[in-house]
């Protein structure tokens, strides 16, 4: 029997990329999944229950949680995957304050609001699995990405806090740090970098692939497999850990 069989899972940022792959993988292994994102069209294609919500607001986070509880039951697995990248950012001395504020609202404030609501229920039921999707940028900062880098580093702090606060109640909290993965968000950053440097997006992706020994970037499925392990009953002995899925590379 799968370690997620019958468990209620809330997966954010589930309309595309890593989140969508994770929602599908959890569902295929027997979890009862609620997919959350802002795009109804993308969510409709996931084949699982879904809720359209803006997770950059406290109201949107509350909606996602309440809809999951109402339609599926108490949340036992929380995969915090939503976020925005750094394609819109500039070097720190040119960084726009609104860009910083918006990134923090989506990438850090949203996870806080969701965690606050979800972990309370996990503590009460004496079971929970929280998995936060950060980035290798939380460890080694990207160029011209102060808001993204800082938000992902902050997400690790949130993960560690949940691990400490809820650990006595059979609730684990871990983070997955993907390196470069060919997703829509990463491709936007590739195109932005290509335009700035006067090269093609394909050349940017080739450079990214060269960072890793296999000569390729990780796939969404490879990241989803690690997330699903942390979401499972079998991961009970692991908490407060941040694991890179980056093909042996450091970024």
C-alpha cells in the first residue's frame, strides 16, 4: 500500500510544471488531491479536484484551505509549491520596490498564511506532512534575483519553524530545492536572460544543462518523486531537512 493512500493532499501551484506533476503523482498513488492555482483552464486539465485562488492574499489562502476541508476533509499532506520567479527582477540597486513586495507576498507570505491554517489541523489530528518547494537559489543566489533569492531562503526558515513547532505531534516538515527544471516559469527567465545577453533561449538552456554532470536539467517528475516521498508515511524519520534535486550540481 502506498504511503499516501487515502490521505488528503493540498498542492499549490498545481496548474503546471512541478506542482501539476506532483498532484498527478500523488493522485496515482491513492491520495485525495486538491489542486490550487490561479488559472481555471490549467487546473481543469489536472484531472483532480481543484480550487481557483490567489495565494498572494490571505483571503485566497483561507479559501484554498476551507474548500479542501469542505470537499475532501482534514488536510494531511501540504505541498507548498506555488511561487513566482525572478524574470522580472533587476540588480539590487535598480530593483523596484513593488516587485520586491509582490514576490514576498506570493513566495513567503502565502506559505505562512497556508501553514498557519493547515498545521493547526495537523497538530489536532496528530499527523501531517508539509513539503515546501524552495530552490537551489535559497543556497546559492541567482544574479539579479534579490527578491526571489530572499523569499526562497525565507521559505526554508518557515519550513524549519514548522518542523520545530509541530514535530511533537507526528508532523514532519521538509523542503525540496530543485535546480534548473524545464518549466514555464524557468523558461520565462531563460528568455529574459537571452534577451539581455543577446543570445537565444536555447543557448541559455544549454548553459544551464552544462552545470550538471549528466548534461541535462532535472525533470518535473524527478522533483515530484522526492516531494511524494516527503509526503508519505515512510518519511516519518525525516524532518527539518532541505534536499536538492539538482543532478549532483550546486545550483
